[in-house]
C-alpha cells in the first residue's frame, strides 16, 4: 500500500459502498470511527477497551447500530514500509471481521495516524486515529 493510505489497489471500492466503520486496531484498545463517502468525513466513537475475542461483543453492537456497507482497518507498517508484528495482528483482525460480518473489509496503511492524533491534542487518540484512517481512505475514493 502507498503512503497516502489508499485502499489496497487489488481490491477496488465499488461506488455502491457508501457508509464505513473504521478501526484503529490495538492489542488492548481499538479506536472506532464512522463515516461516509458523500461527506468524506469521519466521526470518532468510543474506543473499545477489550482484548482478544472480547472486543467482538462491542464491535457486533456497532455493526448492528451503524449498519455499514464496509469496514476499514488501519494496518501499521515500519516507516520504510516493512511489516512488523502489529502489521500481522491488524491483518488477522481484518480477516476476523470479514469472517464474522461478511462485509467487505479494506486494509489501509495507517503509518503515523496515532502520532498525528496525539499531536492534534485528541482526548481519545485511538478514536481520533480511526478518524484519520477513515478520512484518508475516503479521500482516496473516486
């Protein structure tokens, strides 16, 4: 994936997909944001404070509440683009979302999103990072 956090070029985003639920995956906390293609903006939701499979209880509630057309997962990489342990964890989380909800899941390069969220003074850096990830994704759509 490119530095611009564009969606994976191997998986085009169909124009019919309008609403999205995005996640800034972490092993202890997962930031959440909602957004849509029309406004190309995102709104942070409460960060999920759960680990492992326990995180899927609140995620299921969010999917039911917001009924997104697709999901977006931020995937971290080293500055040079090389993967690391958290890259694989985030990709596994994306696969779990696909399997559990049957929705399209788009993986987005999320390098520096948390740093940007903290620098902006966000009170909830995880939710703010999810917003950054989703807004970058939305801006990349045609």
